[in-house]
């Protein structure tokens, strides 16, 4: 990729991407956007992007939607996840504030819209999209998210990856070695992690919600056992100084990931005991197995009752 990317060209690409972000082509012919996606786009449009430097050329970008990681350098900028379409202009501005390198590669951690809705705008800005094979499959077809009772329409052609992999992909980029590895079904069946080996940065995607109960998408094969295995796999990669990027929540270290893993195991074991004793889902929820965990972990989208139900159904 060209070093010293011309700023006028960057702003031109940003304008093109903004057009795609404001009116994504997949809306054409749709009578309604699922409410949750529409609300997410509104909140994303209102939320600024913050930038945190993680290493010499690696940054954490956070707005409304999934956490993003940016790598800069003469090979071109590499971005992990694209958040919502209405964030595209702000994300490009945040990139432009730290780098004039040309757009190069966008990697999605999994298929969910709060991590991929901006794909079309980022592709219009010059990024090539790389995902796991199952992510492309799910983006290409309607997907039901049963927990929220809505269907996500297929993504437009401009949002779809042109490069995919099945199990492991290693990428040399901007002086670092990146390892992309598919998890067994955990949050979904499309999850991957991205490990910047030299920078010592690990993006765990939505297998890790830092400081809150996670969402487990049972409709796309997510399950509590897989979430635990994914967190244990990430712990095996992390060292004492590794910067761990969760799909949602603040930047984490190994101790915070360990606490998250321990919480998952505790809830799984408690709900398993109730289910094995014959309790229905409603009865298990009524027993409040997360009562002592609520003050620490019940600060996100899901309270203990909702998470207990997810665990019960995915055991």
C-alpha cells in the first residue's frame, strides 16, 4: 500500500463512505429496518469515537457498537470491526487523526450487525474485507436473532468479504505478525480472535464482554460451554502485559478476563445443578442463581435473569 496517503484523497473517500453509511443499499426495497438496528444507528450517530493508543501503531477505537482496533503503517491501515453504518464518517476521521496511510484491510470478529453494519462504508473508503467463512455465509442470508425477536436482512454486496478463511490465517502486516483463529461456537458460530503478536494486543470479539454478562446468540449456535472455552483459550494466549480488547466494555488485562471466565463457570455450574434437578427455565430464573453476582456483572444490557435464561437454554 502507498505510504503518506494524500489527505485530500482520504477526505474524498470519507465523503463516499458517508453516503453509503447514511443510506446503506440493503435498505432499498425494505419497508422497515428492525427497530434494534435503527436504534443502534441513531445512538451511533450521536456517540463520539474515542481513540486509545495500545502500542506504537495500534489503537483502540470505541463508539456505540463493537470495540474496534486500528493498526497503522506503510502496508496500509488495518481495522478490526466496523460498528454501525452511521459511525463510518467518525471512524474514518479518527483514523485520519493518527494516520495518513491508505485504507487496506477490514477484519470482522463475527457476523453481528453492531460489528459489521459499517462494512459497506468502509469498503467504499477502500478497505478489503476479510472474515471467517461462516461470517460471510451469515451476512449473505437472512438471520434470525431469536432473543430479540427480529430478522436481520442479508447484507448488500458491498458489505460482504472478498477474502475468507476456515480455521487459522496468519498475516504479516505493518511489521507485526497477526494470528486470526476461529473459536468453536461460543458467542456465535462465526467468532474469531485476532492476536497482534509483537504489539501484544488480543481482540477477543464478543466472546468477551468486560465487566458485564455477555449475550449468547443461541440462534447461531452460541452456547455457554463455548463461551467458557473461548475465554480459556484467550487466557492461554495472554501474558501479564497483554492488552485484551473485548467486544464490549473497557480495555482489559488478563486478571479481568480471568474474573470473567470464573463468572461464566460459576453461573454455568449453578444453572446446571438446577436444570439437572428438574427445574424448568422459569423455575431456575426464579431461584436467582446470579443474585450475589449482580452488583458486579449486571451493569450491561442483560441482567442476571436474562443471562440465567441464556445459560439454561444453551447448556
